[in-house]
C-alpha cells in the first residue's frame, strides 16, 4: 500500500471527499432527533415503558405513585412526550389518560435497525 501525501486544495474546494454519506434525510433526522431527545430523560423513558406495556389508556393518577416526583413534574414530562408525538392523551372529566403512539416509536426503531 502506497500512501500519497495530501496536497493543498485550490481555494473554495474541499480538502477531501467524505468517506461515507448519510442515509438519513434532513427532515427524517429532525423527527428522529426530536423523539430521541424526548426519550433522553430517565423518567420519560420509564413513562413510555409503562405506557407501552399497558394495553389501554392510563390515567395520570395511576402513574404518579410509580415516580418519586410531584404530579406537576410528571405532567411536565408527559407534555414533553406529547410534544414529541410519542404519547397522546384524552381528557375524561378531571383526568387525562395517556397512551403510546406506536408509529413514532416504529420510526425510531426502524432508523436504529
């Protein structure tokens, strides 16, 4: 194998060519990053795990005892997950019932595979 020294490129020209090009399009990268960022907190990851394992919708009052945080802090985390599209909710009277949006998790899973 013979190594050739690099030479200075003309002004305005890149110094070298990329070895690998990304497969992900910018819009897809934005969506996946939004999901990954929302899941980057241990409480949010645990919330998604609980909601994913539950067959239906879970009342926020059922989630509070699982965490050592206030109800308002838990609601903040659920809002972040809703904003990212990972979970959704329905209001029934005074309570909000949460459930996982499986399509968003499939997108993240598909990209990771």
